[in-house]
């Protein structure tokens, strides 16, 4: 009320009903024989699409036709040479009829097909194919002329090797399938295609080796993929979270890799892989904990050296997870476990530190993780320098300022170095994350709390499953025949049978008698 008068609220003018967004249901499902009607419908579908190309032309100078494609998804040279040039300039063959004969006889392309479904035409154009509408014909000719720009095949940065193949997947799914075909040249390598994403329509390929993999595993993966309902898929991580067995567990129950040799080796063991378009990372299932600690180079080097390096990685996993908590528990509750000289050295180093040991450890561990993340996200030229120099400078400054002790800096440094020995990034994240609850448990109840935390982690890991396969197999449950590739890596001629846990139907992969034998007459003497 203003000056005793009631203010009358003005009502906004009624707006006209907004036009609903266009959908494919607004166009007829079948292609019309009227070219003008088809042109009108196709323009409605690709309204406000600046990269849409619509090219009218004539066949043999008489029949009207219409070419549609998406700029950037097609190879313009192929469009000009194999689609537009033959019907416009070359002499027609005798007895030429409809568009079906036109597709087979006049277009020099390997992948040519016809369809009368308007929605299939739209989907094909969005996948990089060119569509040809012909006046008076209800079938549309689709020509595969994909030509988008893609990254060259390069060595994966996340899984480098000294000895082994140097090529990895790129973002093109057909390049990935071809790299698998190059390694497994058999028609038993099956590849099932499907699209996921209501808007993105991302191409996904389910691949396995028929006769080795168990059908129930393939069917389970197929069912989980078909159950996914999402608007778009930008990376294989989307699919991984939608189909994994334990989404709340820190441990990854699906193995991801960008190396085709690793995928091929897992397929030969009876596993299933999923390739996703627009990402170089493939998914392999079922997975177990030991896959995350082993690398493909273990099978390219001699077996005894691969075993030694594998044990170094196991020690790295143990140090990453348990060393900070062990330091907190001993220094806080169990000083009697240390030698007197070492205890006096640690006590003198911590004399001026104002924080309890647990706060001191958490402060340094969080700082180290922040430096690691900064080194990953910064430009490559400065990222490594920032992470290394930052750790040295901050550690030295913290010791001189009396905020942390020198022994703790050594413990945190050893923990950080040990974490780099874990080859799988996802498993490394889980191990690095779990050391913080163990630090709290050790700071609360000493070695008793640390032991309870370790038992809880072991119970959790032993209870996990990946597509029906125990995550900690073949250790829990124990399968003695499969331990030859867990704690040690036996020679190839001793790994005669495939792992039994994935349920392989063809367990024998190497016949007996493959052990190398020295010559009976050394030096060629008779």
C-alpha cells in the first residue's frame, strides 16, 4: 500500500504457447516418393544445423536426386569422386533402373545399402554416411564415406613399457576393433555392436572369442549393457559405473586399459571386452585384484625377472597402504618396539613439533596428494617440475619451520614413491584412499586399530565379485592351479591351462612337451 492506495499488480501478458522441440516422431517413418516432401522433412530434422549439407543434383541429366550429409563427418573427396561424379558425368549402364541398381552399379564404394526407413536414414547421416534421395523412389541409398579427423595411433601414456608393443587404442572404435583383429586373426573373435545413449547414440562393441568364453558371461554382459538408459555416453567410465557389481567399493571390479595387446591376452583367457567409441579406454571383465598389480611386460620378459619385479610391486602396494598407519601407531602407542637409538632420534626430531603424530601425518599426506594432483593437471612442461620441486621445497621448509619432523618426511616420501609402482591408476587410487582410514584407526587404537582396519579391508575384498567371479581369486577362494600366475610368473611352457575362474570352455592353451630342451650334441660334435 502506497499513500493509502492499494497497488494493483500488473499481470504479464499471455505468451503464445512455445513450440515444442522437434523430434523424429514428427516426421513420417517411411520415405516418400516425392522428393520435395523428403527435402522438407529432412530440413525439419536438421533445422538450425549449420554443418548440414544438402546438395541437389541430376542423374544422367534427367532424374532429380538429393544428397545429404554432415560436414566434418564425411570425406568430401570421396563424396565428389564416388557419389556425385559417376551419375552426373559418366555414361549410364544399359538397363539402369531404380535407386537400388543405381547404388550397386554407379557408386564405386564398398559399403552401400538401401533403406526406406526415414529414422534409419537420419541415424546413418549422423554416423558419417551420405544419403541419396531419388525422385519417384521410396528407398534411400546410404554410402559409407566417413572421414572425420582422428588422433593417430600412439604409445599409451598411462601404460608405458620397455619391451612390448608401442601402440594403443585411439578414439575411433573401428581402429580399435581392427587392432584386435590384427592380433587375433580368427573368425571366432566375435564383435557385437550396439548403441547406448538416447542423444549421443554412442557406438559400443562387445567382443569375445567364441569357443573359449563361457556363454553365460557373454549373456550377462550383454544384458547389463542393454539395461543402460542414459542420455549420453562420453567415456567408457560411464558404462563402467552402470554395469559394475560393487559401485560403492573403492576397488575397481572392471579393468580398463588402452593397450590392445592386454585386451587380446584377456580375451584368450576367456574374458569379455567392451570397446566404446570416442574413448581410447577399453573395459575388460571379469577382473580381479591381481590384474591391477600385473602388467603386460611381465609376460614379455623372462619369468624369473618378471617374478622379482612383481614382488617389488606387491611391496609397493603394502607400503602405500600400511606404512603411514604403522608409523603413527608405533610412534604414538608402541614406542617399545623401536630400538633405543632410533627412538631417541625420532623423539629429538619431534621435539619442537606442535602437532600430534596423526595430525602431522595427515598434513603431509594431504599436501603430497595435492602436489601429485597439481602435477597431473598442470601443462606437461611445468607439471613435473611443480610436483617434484614443490615436494622438496615444502618438505624442507616444513622441517626447518618445526611443523613436521624429518622422519615423517622420509615416511611420506617412501609412501609416495611406492604408490607409483602400482601400474593400474584406478587400483592405485583405491589403495591411496584406503591409507587414510588406516591412519585414523592407527591413531585411535594403535596396532590393534591398524590390524582391525586391515582385516576389514581383506573381508571387503574377499566379498567382492566381478560378474560372478570372486575379486580376490585365485587366492580367496584358493585355486592352487591358478597360483602359477599370481605370486610368481612361471614360464610360458608351464602355463598349459587357462585360468579356471572366468569359466573357459577350452582350458588347454599350450600342449604338453613345450619345454625347451638343450641339444644332445653341444657344438655339433658327433
